C-alpha cells in the first residue's frame, strides 16, 4: 500500500524508482460501471482541460467517456461546470506552472458556484512535490487521482460529491490493465490508440517512468479491436501510442512484437497508421521493412535523438551514440528515400559544453530534420539529472535554444520548399485555426497543409497541390 495520511493515498516516487524491471505481463481486467454511478451526473456538467502529449489526450477521452456514462454533460465554460477536470502534464516545469496558474485563478469562480468540484489528475498528480503543494496551498482542489487509477473516477467523484470530503488517491503501483473503458473521442477523422503504457528507459532527465509506471503492453486483440472500431466509425487514421512503442510486447514475451502488431494494424485496412514515440535504442530493421511494405503505414518517423554529443547521451542514459543514430537514419533513408524525419532535442542538459552543443548542431545538419521539437532542459524533482551539477547560466541555455531553432527552421524551410508544385494527400481536419476560410490537415508525410477547396471536405482525404511553402507548413489548393 502507498503512504496514507488523513485518509489520503499519496504518490511515492521512490517506489517507482526502485521497482523491478522484470518484464512480466500485467494482469488484465474489464471496466464495469457501478450501478450507483450510472445517472449520478444527470443534469450536471463537466469541463475538462488536457495538457501535454497525445497519450494524455487519449486518457482525457477516457475520462470524458466515464463522465458521460455517469450522465454528466460536457461544457466549455468553467463557471457553468459542476466538475472541472485538469488532466495534467509533468514533462517540464513550464507545463506545471501553467496548471497551477489556471487552478489558482479558479478560486473566485468556485466561490460563486458552491459545490463545484475541482479535480487534478494525469502526470502531475503522480508527483510528491505537486500533491504536497496542493494539500498545503490549493484548498480549492477537491479530488486528486493518478494515472494508474483513472477507472476509479466514478467512485472517487461520488465520494467527494456526496460527502464533501477532499479525496486524494494516487497509486505508485500500476495494477491491472483495464480494458473496455468508455471513450468520448475528439471530433475528427483520426483516433488515438494506446498500445502500451509506461516507460522503463529511465532517461535521467525524464519524469515519465515515475509518473506512468513500468512498461505494460495491451493485448494485441484489444488493440486491433479498437482500430477496427475506429474504422467502422468512419475514422481514417489510427495513431498508435506508447512512450516507447518499439518495446511493445516485450512484457508479453513477444519477439519483435511491435513490427508484428504494426503489420496486423495495417491489415485492418484503416486508411492511415502512425505511431508515437519510437526509441532509437530498440528500433528494429523489420519495422522499416513493414513501413515500406504497407502503403497505409505513413512514411514519416518521429525518432527523438535529444543530443548529438556521445557524452551527453551517455549521461542522459539514452543507450546509443550519435553515430549509431546516424546509421539508423541512413538505413531508413536508403530503404525509404521519401521518408520524413522528425525529432526531439534538449539543450542545456546539466554541464553541456559549447562543443557538446556544437555536436547537436552537427547532427541536425546531417539529418536535415523535417521538423524538430526543441526544449531547454528543465530539472524534474526526483530524477537523476536534477541532482547533477549544472554551471551553465540560463542565458547561455536560452541563446543555444535560439541558435538551434534558427538552424532547425532554415532546414525545415528547405525541406518544405521541395514540395512546391507537388501533389500531396491531406486528411482534412476542418477550418484552419488561424484562418477559417481555409482548411487544414496533415499530409501522408505529416506536413501541416493549409488549403482552399469546395465545401464539405472535412474528415476526407483530399489531393492538394502545393502552391507556397513555409518552414512549418505548406499552402495549397484542392485538386
Ligand atoms: N526537460 C526538457 N525536455 C524534456 N523532455 C523530456 N523531459 C524533459 C526535461 N526534463 C523532452 C524530450 C522528450 C520530449 C517529449 O520532451 O525531448 O522527447
Ligand atoms: Fe522519458 Fe526516455 Fe521514457 Fe521517453 S524513453 S518517456 S524520454 S524516459
């Protein structure tokens, strides 16, 4: 059992840190809604705000599904809502600061709405420092639950709403995989599918292995059934999710489990398949072959490299060198010349020297990424890197980020310029966020495309001719 204080069940990062890395299959159970919970929310409204990665978005869809099964109705208004859910991300400090700001500003909203319930869940809830801060300084938060017990929401929420008692239940052990959870998917033609949960890589800067627990793979049949149901709903793209998808199936005793799953996913006949996130250490050559073989597996790969310096990669515990990453990159390019490559990069890791930063720039020049997400290192309490000595001033880190971003956007502009005059196939998501008069969507290569065309193209795959290119998007017209 976890630590109990005032009936609270509190997170313990130490237990996650010291967990066994033995890969054994997690037990699997089916979600059943308690009779008392059905209709409990009738006539009441919920608001949900999700931060962070696509895995969190998918969890948010499950939370919304549970609440709707309880009878709650969705609202976009915080003042109208009876229940407010903050489904949070802990990857960097900035993400956490935003959530605390948001919850802080709700004190006055709640004062005008007696009985309103504020819940914090997701990755931040798994952190001791966060929960302690909530307990001491955020009395407006009524319910905290973690990433391992989403399915407990009906019971926890009923307890808070019936007894008016603040409840905290965060487990530091993963428990069973829960299947058949309800889902309220976001609008649009793509659907997210968890293939596994957790991460055992323990990169030294990263909080995820602590907040999401050990690697657990869902059963193949459950995943394939979810993809088929997306297809039956008329969705065109399945996005397979895991912190480290290449490790899929290891805990189930499968050899090369990810490639085999990917092939079966392609054989469901859904129009498009993508997957996030790959890890260079576990990448299997057979996955590239599958990408080449199946036309509905999109030829774009997000392969985070983090740094181009061997010394930094070692201190990050990434398990590969810059040269082995280049080799992997070369193999992919040789086998699938048209593949698009994206990555994640961290600058200002503790003690990063100018030369080590230069090695990252050199790798970026070599790989010519189509797009890269770049971050300044953010210390996360309880992770090994947060205890490493760091004498690099914040201004130097900011300067490095600027230099890196300038380089990345110049490369992205050159990569995109090659699309001028070409025809791409775009899954239309609807009107663009910036200009409602144009559509936007993603091409097979995962390029953001803004385009004009006749009415009624939403959720369809459209041929678009590219008429103008930018660093981070392409413009065109439907043909
Ligand atoms: N500081 C900065 N960036 C981080 N990431 C993960 N942890 C940190 C951190 N502590 C980045 C990595 C990862 C992406 C999802 O977020 O680049 O690939
Ligand atoms: Fe974090 Fe590394 Fe796991 Fe990715 S692979 S979630 S960066 S620990």
